[in-house]
C-alpha cells in the first residue's frame, strides 16, 4: 500500500508538471504570431504615454496646491507673535518645502521617462510595417468612440510584412519597452511612498481650528486698536497644536 501510494503521488506530480509544460508551450506557440507581438509592443508604448501624462498632470496639480498653501503659511509665520504659533507655522512651512523638493525629484524622473519614450516610439514607428499602424488606428477608434474624433494617423510604411522581419523588430524593441515599463512601475511606487510619507501633513492641512486671539485691555483705546490689527492677520488661517509633533491647521 505504501509503495502504491508513493507511485500515485509520483504520477500526480508528473501529471501536474506535464500540464504546466503544455500551458507554457501553448503560450510560446501563441507568441509566434509576429503581428500580435508588434501590436502588443505598440499597445505598451501607448500605455506608457497615457500613464506618464497622468502622472505629470497629478504632480503639477499637487505642486500648485502646495505652493498656494506655502504662501499662506509663510504669510502667517511672518505675522505670528506667539511662540506656539511660530513653531506651528515653521513646522508647516518646512514640511511643505520638503514635500515640494520630493515632488520635483519625481517630476524630473517623469520628464526623463517621457523623453525616452518619445525617442523609442519614433524609432519603433519608423521600423514597423503598415499592419501594425492600421491596428493602432483601429484601437484608437474604439477607445475614442463617442468622444471627439482625433485626426487619423499615418499608416503608410515601406517595411516588409513577413513573419521573420516582424519577429526581428519585436526582438529589437522588446527589452527597451519593458525597461520603460519597469521604470514606470518604479515611479508609481515612489508616488505611493510620497503619499504615505506626507500623509499626516496633508491630513493636517484639511483641519480647521480656532486660534487664540489677542484680548485688549478694556477701555484702552490704543491696546484695542493694536488688538484689532493683530487679530485681523492671525484669524485668516487658524492653527493649533494637538499633541507632541501633532498639528491641525487649514483655511477658514
């Protein structure tokens, strides 16, 4: 019985290995469709282009928002008179500046990736035959269905359409395009890291708290006038420390 059980286990293991090999071979056979290979590379380049533009727009919007908040908090820091308020606004200003530096570093990487993608696409588009470009136009038509129609692209090409040429072009660009995709995933991970690193700062920016105002001596006209102008500046953006290293602030 023990020997029979062992033989059954060995047979099951070999069967699983055979099934895995069949699936792998099936994928390899499908991969021999040379036109599909090139169309897949073309789709990957388009995916990179779309995501790079999304990242660029996202960072541009984030940087604009942070710049506005920086100017507000620098103004409040300049007009602060109480030590607690000075510490609070100093924390905010320094945090926003650090965030902007990291945003710019990421923006530089995105710009570099965009330029590399443009160079790769220009060379790839020059080398691919007409059927790949025609497939690209058909894909664009499906993606923009019901939307504003784009001007049709140029689908002409003097490149051969035989299987061996298309396999050669696929081999020429596959590694380069996949390297671009890896860089894109790395940038996406860095964007997530930034969100996590500055999450507390951004949560603080969404909070609104009252600020203690200066109370003048009753009946003292000079002190009352001083308090009026001082509080006029301080009330525009309240801030409050809620614990060690914890701050809440925002616009009224």
